[in-house]
């Protein structure tokens, strides 16, 4: 029998969630689609919910994580800032290292 540990992590700023798996998925989808509405749709999330999550991240982050442009003939858009990209990379590195640590702990434990 093989045992595994399941865990979810998130990063808080002053007791409020800054980043978690859902927010990271949204940021990555914005990076892929170039649009908050398309990103929300790809994650089966309402635009209002997506905007609320991004607004919360921006409020707690050092600098904005996305830039937006107003719609027009070609439509509006959203783009990750360099800081937004760095947050994704940092979270994914932390998450990966957490899973490695937990895998090692379960392997060293005799259950």
C-alpha cells in the first residue's frame, strides 16, 4: 500500500489571501488568453468573480499583477505584469517544494 499526503497552500498578506491555486490558475489563464473575460470563461467562472479575485490580489500585492485596456473596435484586454509573472513563478516553486517535502516525509514515516 502506498500512502500520500494531500495539502493545499496559499500565501497571505496581513491575514488576507494573496495567492492560492485558484488565483494562480486565473492569472495563468489571463496570460494565455490576454483577456479577463476569456480567462474566467475558460475556468467556468463568472466575470464578476474573476474581477473580484484579481482586485483582491492587486490590493494586497506590492504592485498590480495585471494591466487592462478598455474595449474598443478590437475589444479590451488584460496582460500580466512582470510582477504578476514573478508571483506565478514564486508560488509554483513554493508549491512544488512543499510537495517534495511532503513526499519525503511520508516516505520516511513508517505507517
